[in-house]
């Protein structure tokens, strides 16, 4: 047994309060120490389990300190920052154009959405708008990216719950999306597909056909994932009623995206405050009712189908015309500040940009969906088992690059 | 040697029963080697089958189609640094993998590969088997405790509670199969593994179909419990990778870890062998009574040779289909050689003296390999149960079901109501 369990849990006398570790311990002891009548079974000491940053299913370098009574979770504490690269600080030393590729490195499985959000925010600051053709290209790529992000989520989430096969299926199909990205802009993951004011690249010959072929190809594949999981008894037992969060709690915590929608709140920024021409497309906002892991799974699967619908409409209605708006060579936005948010695959991705009139932003603050949604973890796993913690981390769909920035 | 050949050709007893220690030792060596080879083959097959289920190729580099991959892995494990955590309980840490391996292999003493092909025939064979295989959990608890680390401890606790609960259901199923041995004309039951199979022969049916559906239910309970007993997916909680990193063997590496690996696969083979012996007619060929006669006997006796010849043909097709590139020369030669070896074994199995003696073993191994395939299949298909759900399934579904089946199987003959 480690030192932690040997010492009296309520005593902080022998802890060095200056180190972050001991502060966490003290915090955990004070918060999660059960009441005297609720002492753990046989009055045994709690087990403090350190999960991560090197752990197979914390999706990167998340570190969770679990306080356990046997297998039951009494309290959790997320420790983040292992992937901190100071993206926001870097922005202050780069021009608006130069910072554009950096945003791809935040949520690296949905780089297109990051770029879309940033470009739109700067465009708003400059008071310009991308031409319609550029907006359609943006929508197609962003929705393809949403599919890619959800596929990666489904594969890893299923792997966490113990089903290893869906991972390979989703990666096989995600590959087709990445191939389209590669043909369009030369990069697969950190695409840097958009520029402030529009798109740099015109679509390649056969882009529309490729996208439509993919849409046709992927519909039965999504049914294939569903065949493996949706009615699978073990999958349903593992996800129904696990990690429940009520609509009120979700709103209080600022949770957005599929996690919020699974709790029954019909909130999608593409409908609520349309950007990039989303008001022209017909699609539904899938919502759940119970706010549990199963509903989040169903909501994301339904969202994949809705994304395919949007892609079909966008490809059918893509207008001719320029792809780059009138953008000054040297970007010097007027003094002021702007907050612009988009619906990224994981939730509301917002950029708050303060301009001091120079070529470089005075301050860029990113509101990442993963970071905010991760706060719900503690609420979701109260009283659950260790296996549920893994399932819940998976269902929130975090990317540590975005959490830590 | 002549003596030995004579013995295995004409004896009607297992070497253990005959008190023939020399031949018993040789049998033990053969079985030990056979199990080790089976584990190696299983390792390769699991990777390949799982890979093909998951739209990928699996190992392709070491040897043709990755055939030498398990050997390369074993070599790597052997030459790895032997790490023992400084906080570990050294003696128990050392003892744990040894315990697990010994129990996994001891079980094979009573497994009948044929009416005379067993090390020995104990009159309490099935009890011995259950008893020894349950000792495996001891090694797992030892490993978890001795590692002195959180993940192994949780894994070991999960493992022990899981094994203990599923053993009860397993026992119920086994008892109902043993009770079925009394349904012969003389009404004498038996616990001996060999006589259980012979009883199925006398009753002219597998216990799987006896008193349908109760024989089948008992088999089903056993088939589920044996997956839980061997800690395989979907019951692989003790070593749940995404939760407990590697469960009870998190702190183990190198050769010690490979012992756990060996024991896991040996245990899978052992429990599958029990299932085959109790419900699937052991070494008997399919339909020994319905398709009786010299003609059918001759027909079925060609199966072992045919299996190997078909495998050789597949390997040969693989050789021909290999890319015509100088870099594939060695791989091509290797696969060709492998085809040749398989072909050689196939032809050897056509020799009458071998052909007649290999029958029992062939059918037994064929039935066990169906279970082995199912194990891989489960792993490719199912998510993992949560701990409380696993317990619920064990105590609230499997055990009541086992008791119900046991009551029916025990009570029905008393009222002369047997089908």
C-alpha cells in the first residue's frame, strides 16, 4: 500500500501543502470524505487511484485522480495541462493570417471546424464576408469533418467499453474523408483548408462526385456500426443510465454540443445563430431524453446522418463565383473585440478576439467545447464504478489538444 | 520404441491405469509439447482471425503471412529484462505465474484425447479437473497482491470474485452432465472422464442433445461460465485494458508475463476440453451410430489426412499468389516449405497404422478448436461487461438456471421420465 492509504485520511498534518499534489489530496479529502455514518464498508480506507496521464483510455494525457471505495467512485479530480502549448499566447505574437494554421492543432481531429471558427471570427472583426461559393465549400468540408470526428469518437468510445471491432470499421471509413481532404488541400489532419475571407483553393475536378460517392458509401457503413452496437445487449447495459446529466445541470455547467442535446435541449448553433450560410440547409437537431451515455451515442449517430443530408444539399446547390472575398493585403482590424462561435463536432467552439488596431491580435481567447464539457465528468461519475469513468470520458468526446491548448 | 508402438496400438488402458510410468512420462511430454504448440498456433490464429474480422491483415512481416510471429514474440519475451518492482513481495511475485502455469497444465493429466490417450484415468477425473483448474485463481490473487500496486490489486479482486461466482454455475452444469451418465441400462454413473464419454457412446447420443433442452441448457451455462472462468472477452474484466491497464499482470514483464499468457491459453484449452468431453462426445466421430458400418468408418477415417492436405493446398495457393518480386523470395520459399510439411503430415496420416490410431485425437482436437474459434469470435464482437452486471448475470441468471436444470435432470429419471 502506498503512503496515501496508510495515513489517516482526515489528517493533513504530514502533507506538504506547497506541492500541487498535496493540494489535490487535501481538496479530495475535504470534499469527498464521507460523513461518519456513511463511512465506507467495514470502515476501510478509501483507495486513491491515479488514472493517467499515461493510461490507455484517457484519450491522450488527461489525468484523473479517482477516490474509490472498492470499485465505487467517491470523487474525481481532473488534472489537465500535459499538452499545454500556449496557443492563445502564441496568437499575440503572430499576425492574423499567421495564426490561422495554429488553430488546427487544437482539436486535431476536427481541424476544419477550428479553422472555420477562427476565419469567421476574424472576418467578423474585419467586417467582411466570404463569398457564397466559399461558404458552401466550407460547409461541405466542415460537415465531412464532423463525420470524421464522430467516427473517431465512436471507434475509441466503443474500444473503451471493450468492443474492439468498431474502431477498425470507423477508421476504414474515416480514411475516405481524409482522402478527400488530402485531394482538396494536400493535408489529411491539420488541413488549414480556409483562409480569412474565403478559401485559398478552388475545388479540384471531380470534388462533387467524390463527395457524393462518399455519401453513398458511408450510409450503409453507419448502419453497420449500428448493427454491432445499438441493440447489442452488453452495449445497452453498459451505456443506458450511465453518466446521466440533467438538462439543468448541463446548462449550468456550460456543456454544449451532443452532450447537451442528449439531455433534451435542442440547442445547435447552426440553427440558433446560423453562420456560413447554414440557414439555407434543411436538417434536424437530434435530441435525446435521458442524458445518459446511450442517448449521446444515439444523438451522435443521428447527427452523422444529418451531416450527410447537409452535404448532399450543399453539393447540389453549390454556386459558381469567386472563392475569396475582398481582403486587405495587410490585415489591420479596427480597435474592438469580437466573440464568434460555431457548432464544432464537440460543441460550441468560440473565439474571443481583441484587436488593438495592429496587425497582431491583442488577445485571443478560445472557448473550447472539450474543456468546458470535461467539467461535467465529476457530476456524471458520482457513485458510478471505475468502468463507468472510462465510458464517461469516452462519451464526453474530449481531445486533449483542445482541452490544454 | 517397438515396445511403445505395440503398447499404443494394442493397449486398452491409459498408461496411468496400467501403472506404466515410463509411457505415462512420455505422454506427459507429448501433451506438454502439444499444448505449447497449440498455444503458439492459437496466438497466431487469434491475431489473424481477429484481424480479418476487423478489415486488416494482421501480422504479415515475420515469416510468410506472419507465421513466425509468435516465435519471434516468444524470443523477444525471453530476452527481455526481468523487472521486479522494488515494492513487490518478491517470493509471492515469483510464485504467482508459476502457480498459474502449473495449475493450467496439471488439468491435462485427466483429459482423454481417446479411450486410451490420456495420462491417466482417475475415477474422480472431473472433480480433479474442476479442483485443479480453480486453483488458478490463487495465482491471480497472488499476482495482484504481490505487485503492490493499485491496478493489479483491483484486477485480482475482480478476478477472484468473478471466478468464484461462475464456478458455482459451472459446477451445477457439470453435475447435471454427470447425472446423465446414469441414464444407461445398468444405471451406474461415473466421474471418470473416459467413462463419461463411453456413457455417451452407450446412450448413442451426445449429452448436448440428451433430455433436450436441458442438456443443451447445461452446456450453455458451462459455455458462458467457462469464458468467465478464463477471463476472456466479454468477461475480461480482470485485465480490462481500457480500465485497469493490464489488470493483475500490469507489473509483470518478459518471461513472467509470458507465463501468464501461456497459462491463459492453456486454461482456455482445458475448459474447452471439459466441455467437449461432457457434452460433445469427446473423441467420438460425428454420428458413430447413425452412420455406422465399415464404409462410414473408412469415410471418416480420411478426415485427418484430408484436413492437412487441404491446409497444404491453401498454403500452396498462397505461395503461388505471392507477389513476384525478388524481395518475396524467402517468404515464398518459407510458405512453400510449410505447404510441403503440411502435405507430409497429411500423407503420414494416410498410413493405416497411424490413420486408425489418430482418429480419436483428431476428432477431439477438432471439437476443441471450434471452441477456440468461438473465443476469438466473442472477442471480436462483444463489448465488455461491467463488474456489477457480470455479478448479476452470474448470481441471478446463471446459478438459478443451473439449479433448475440440475433439479430436472436429477428428478426426471426418478419418475422414469427420460427422453
